[in-house]
């Protein structure tokens, strides 16, 4: 599952050395490696927030929001709620599943610290339906029986859909509703689960929190960049020798990340960073770019939740994009008109381009639809989809022209980007 | 104070009344959902804007001081 090489020993903080074995690190082993967590009351809320601020830890769920700011905002309200969000909806992402499967105690330690930081007495662990539910349930019970955690979290699961991990969808689900995004405002840090201020943090962010409180903010900053410190988990897939999760310092070049996954299998055509709401980058330009917000922003991309997909010259980027947009259209919550109507229309038009339909105006139609759905939804599903589509039309422009002339360069028709057949929204 | 129109996209059904009452700022898209011109509303348009907000059968339209 995970890919490890010599370098891993230096950079891996969260993932164990034997990650490739897929073996769970149980509580005894966990405490042997990291020591027992600080006893309740040993650290004040202010001290934890100050450490997080000094460390510069940002959210690892995709948005990269500074954790200290979220902690302060939630702590300022009454009866806050904390959620460990492990519902990664990106089909190309597996880092949260891997993290929870290997080092769940790190995440649960972090959840306790987050509760202490904001003064919460109510906490949740939120995961997709599947094998993690039983596993996490048993681990939470074990810790409760041993009296390790001042706040015993409740486990809640949601169907594995693209958008079920979106913050307001998480809150809706925890309030007993469907795991679908809700209208904003107010933001969940002001008014979330049963209208209380709610801290929703990705499970990887909480694992980093558990370590930085044990080891200090200086230690945390000893990896990564000045502006974006620490390490990050990356799900590397596509045309690489060893698909899986690697942990690298933030700001590691994309070429080094691909090397960590065994290197590119074939000639690199393009790289998708940030997942299906992310952006394609041309292979030649992508290799030297650092996987960080600062490094990717000038290229219209972000690291998102650490998804990196290599596409070789064997595969048609347009066909891959069309299939993913079809998947994304099906994953719409079907709550907002422009998304409900616009994404299927966009998928249909891209599908015609992919099938080498030579009707004039198809590319213009995709751009028109992109303009019609952008910023016209309750969540970022349409916006993220538009970013993905526009980057594809830019990076695969030559391939689009070839298709419009009836050709295609691909030699291998096998699907590279995963598009699971799950139901979308409320329908 | 400048005011702009904001749509609650989950509530909006695309009935189109707002576009009829405030064609200067709202046009229906190809599916009937409002495309809102984001420019701030001058005092001349505010009465019609308020009428459009009040007329929305799903209460999906509101006037906001800033942002969308």
C-alpha cells in the first residue's frame, strides 16, 4: 500500500517505518514510540493554541487554513464541538484511510488536544462507511475503557461520496441529516453541530497536532518551508511504479514526490495535483514545481489534500478528464440549479470531444458552461470542477485539436484516474 | 452603503420572478436560474431590488452589504 524507501526514515513523522506492511500500530506500540500523551490539565488551552500558532500548522484536508485561527474562533464561542474528519471523498486520495489504518492513536491523541484547545466536551470521529468504522469503534472503546481520553468521541459514518467530507455536509450529517453541503453563511466554526461552534479538522492535521505538542513547534518547523512548515501525506497514483501514500516535507518538488513512488512509468505527459477539484499541469513544467501553496498558486494549482497523479503519454488526458467530469457531475448533491444542470451538460460536451465528435463549437460550449456554474453553488463543487476542466483544456489543448480533427494520440485506453460508481447526492 | 444581491442556491428553484422584477441586474440562465450582475446597486435600483427579494417564493434572494 504505502511506498517506502531510505529517504522515508528521514522525513516520515506520521507514517511508521513498516507502513508498507499495512500493520496497525496498537496503543502499546504507539505509546512506546511517541510516549504517553500529556496528561489532561498539563497543558492549558492557551498553551496549545500558542504552540500551534508558533508551529504554523495548516489544515491538511485541502484548504490549508491556519489551524490556530480556527482554534481561536471556535474557542471564543460557547459549548464547542470538535470533529476529526476522515471522510476523504477524492477517489484518488487514500492518505486518510492509510493514516487511520496505521496510526489511529496519533489522530485520537490530536483530537483530545484539539478538544482541550477549544474547551470542547463533545467530539466526533467522522469516516466513510466501510471497514474503518468497526476498527475505529473498537479503538475508541479500548481507549474509553482505559480512561485515556477526557472526551470520548462518538463515531459517525457517511456514505462514501465525493462531497460527504465537506465541512457543512459533515455538520448536517452529525445533526442527523444527509451528508450534503448546506447553504453558507454562517460558517461552521460559528454555528455548526446543533448550532454550536464546531471545529472540523482533517485527521492528518490532528495527527500533526499530536506530534507537535509532544515535540515542540521548533521541531515541527524543522521540515517543510518557512511559510508552510511540516510534512504532508501525498497519495501518489497513475503512471508510477508504486502507487500509494508517501510522506514528504511540504515544498518537496513534484519530481521528488514521483520518485518516492518509484518513478514515472513511461514518458510523463501531465500531472494532476490537488485531486478532482485540482489542476492539470504539463509534465515538463510540473517536475520542478514544489508541492506547496506558494509554489503551485502561480500555476493555478494548489496541493489540496496531497493528491498527485502522473499521466503518461500513453493515455489520453481528454478522455480521462471527460470521465472524471462525468463522475463529478454524478456526485453533485443535486441541491443547486446551476450545478445540477451545468455539470452534466459539461460532462456531456467533454464526452463528445473525447469521442472525437467534430461538431463545431464544443470547446466554446465547455467554456460557456464553466462560466455558468462557477461561483453559483452552496459549496465549491462547481468551482472545483471548473478549475479542473479549464486546466485540462489548457494542458491538453493540442490533444483537443487532434480530437477535433478526428485523431487521438493515446495508445492505452485503460482508465488511469479512479471513478468509483457511487451514488451522488440527495436523489 | 453599497448593497449587492446574493442567492441561496439550495433554496432557489429558478421560478424567475426576480429576473422579471429586476432585469437591470438579473437575467435567467439557460435553465431559468438567476445570473446576478454583481455590481453594487445604486439607490435608483434599490426599491426594485427589495421588491425582487420580497417576491421570491422560496426566499432564496437577499440583499447583502458586501460579498456574494
